[in-house]
C-alpha cells in the first residue's frame, strides 16, 4: 500500500499514513486503536492534495492517537503471579496465589488471594480471575448507579440496566432507547470519585442525549468538580492504571 509521511504538530513526531486508493468520490480518514492511520481516496487523487489534506487534519489525528494512548492502560492483567499487583478502586492489590481443592478469590487487606486447583496454568488462572473481576465490576458499578440514579429518577426517568464490555476508547456509553448503560469493565481500577463521574455522565444522557450546553450545565450543578475528576481519571490511565 502507498504510504505518505506527515509531522504531528504537538509532538513533532513523524507519522506514516497508508493511502488506500478506491473507486470513490470523496475521501475517508480513519485512525485505529493500533495507532495505524489510513486515508481512502479516489484513485486519481493527486499525492500533493492528499498531503495537504493530511497536514490540515494532523491536529485531529494526533488527538485521536493521544486518546488511544490514554486508554491503553485500561486492561486487567495478562499474567497471574505471586507479588504482582493490580489496581482496584485506585488501590494496589497484591496477588497471592496458592493451591486449594476449591477455586475461589477473595480480598484480604491489600492482598488478592487466588486459590486454584491448578496454579501452574496461566489460562485457568486468568479465566478464574476474569470471571471474578466481571462479577466485582458489575457489583461496584451497579451500586454507583443505584446511588446516583435518584438525580435523574425524580424527573421520571426509568433506572437503566447496565452491561460490561472491554472498551479501548470509552469509559461508558448509553443507549437511551434500550435504557441501558455499557461500562468499560476495567473502570473499577479507577478511584471511586472518578467512577462516580463516569456513572453520572452516562445517567445525565437520559435527560440530555447529547453534549449540549444544557447537558454540561446540569452535570456541573450535580457534580461541580466533574472536570477535576475527569482530569484525574485521564491522568491515572496515562500512568498505566
């Protein structure tokens, strides 16, 4: 595939963009989570025009890449070993893995005790941990929804149900028609104040299904420090939360 190089305005880093020439009348620019960038253009589009267009969009491209970089730290874990740690509600939990005749996971102070039938199988340990993590996520996030729901409930809004997904670019999303909020299942790694911000943000969308001035005015009344909470959440993720 044809490639073209541009300079990102803030970082001054060079970026290679793939050019995909197609039978089309307009161009389409996409930035992917793996940090690859592809521009689809008409087959006859001049290279000079493509370069000029990309230079104009360089700031937007860089902001997308930064957003993907910020959320890359949101993953559970890729390995379960004694002494390794994971954050939960902003606090470090240290893995303590041991053999037992019944698999279970529980917290004991700052330790996350993982009892397994097979401590030598990473696949089984990770599967066990994943199930426990999802259960804890649902419990914690549901409790936050229950706590904050009255803010919109008094306007006759029905309490939404919740679901979990592994998301790379969002903390949460809502479907007003389906009356459902979908949360990033690793959101519970953040501090409670940051989780509350995300939960309230999504709940307010059931009153204002957009990011209008009314949406932010209402959010600011209910949570005056939401900008600081959001900033803290973004900073935690940048540092590998």
